[in-house]
């Protein structure tokens, strides 16, 4: 699975619209749409925001592993 397909699947599994995820990332919906289509690559800081928001590992979000793993968030 491509990383950008995983972005869409995770968003849909969480019953969110592209607009809602774009607001979480503080970007425009059109920019987020480009990420989901694979037209442009999302920066690592955006991936980190999504990993924290969804509470799943970056490995899963980026398609490296196929089973989602919850993350331990450091509360510093």
C-alpha cells in the first residue's frame, strides 16, 4: 500500500473529512488533498501531528507496517 493511500484510509476509518484533517494540520483542504493523491509529499512534522492525533505509529501511517500500533506520547 502506498503511504498516501494509507492517509486516506486512516482518515476515513476515523470518519473525518479532508477539511477536518486539513484543519488539524493547519493547512488548506486542497493541500491535504494533494497529500492523499500522492501529488506532493507531506513533511515529517505533519506526519508527527497525525500520529499524535490518531495515536498510531509513523510506521503504520507511512505504510512500513500493516498493523497499527498505538504510540507512547512523551508528556514533557
